[in-house]
C-alpha cells in the first residue's frame, strides 16, 4: 500500500527515572506514524522561530504534529471535540508567528 505522506518511526526510551536513577533495562516504545508534513523540517522551523530551547521546540513540534494528524484522521471521534477549536487557533497563531519571523 502506498503511503499518503512521510512515514516516521517514533521511538521513546526511558533513560532516567523520576528519582534520577538509570533503569537497568530501559522501557522502549516504538511505533510508525504517517504524516502529511515533513516533521523534521517543522522541528527546525520551531527551533528558529518560537524562542523555545531546542529540546522543548522539538517536543512541542513532534507532539503537535502527531496529535494534530490523529485529530484530522479521527474527525468524527468526540474524544477530540474539546480540543478542536483551541488547537486550530493555536496552530494558526504558530504558523503566523513563523511567517512573520521569516520576513
């Protein structure tokens, strides 16, 4: 089956416990996600335009893109109804900020 976008392998690895200790066998979560956007490019743009420290910009960009894409695909799922208006407003504001920063 042909993909309708970029296919990413998302990995999350626990490298430190809440108390600062390092796990002997770190928990790892890995999954694939297809997104219509180049998330890596978006991370770089957020690092340049948001004023966030690089790791926070990356976390925000990846989180927003993953959540936003799931919300688009699940457009009839009431689970996301409380988020839709605010999410759309936030993304519009973020995009306009990035556009202003480019000029």
